[in-house]
């Protein structure tokens, strides 16, 4: 009879352990579902951000292409003006360089 009570106690303990494991598994499943939902939401946010950034980059590239085309046309239509402007810029740069160089040199006195 002691064996019967012992077996019943062991069976009851096994059932309790099994129930506890089932509860833990259910809780883990709920946590995994929450994590999956959060990851899905974040992926949607990231996709939206990426689409927005891609659209802005595309718009900027179109604008730059348009401006480059405009500059190219202007240069082709006015080659003399562009050459003169480049020459004038070069001369001004050289003069500015000379002025800066003279002002930074210590004054030399020859006795």
C-alpha cells in the first residue's frame, strides 16, 4: 500500500511539472509573438524611412543633372565669356596670392 501512495505522489508530481512546463511554453510563445510584432513594426518603419531617403536622393540627383545640363549649355553657347571669366579669375587669384605673401613676410631692412 505504501507503494501505491508513493506511485500516486510521483504521478501527481509529474503532472504538476508537466502543467508548469505547459504554462512556461505558453508564456514563451506569447513573448515570441510580441517580439515578432515589434520586429515587424520596426521593419515597416525602416522601410518607410528608406523609401523617403531614396526619393529625396532621386530628386536631388535629378536636380543636379538638370543644373549640370544648364551649365553645359551655357558654356557651349558662350565659350569666349567662360574663357574670359576663367582668365580673370586666375589673374585675381595670382594677385591675391602675391598680396597675401607680401603681408605675411617680415619686413626686410638692408643696411
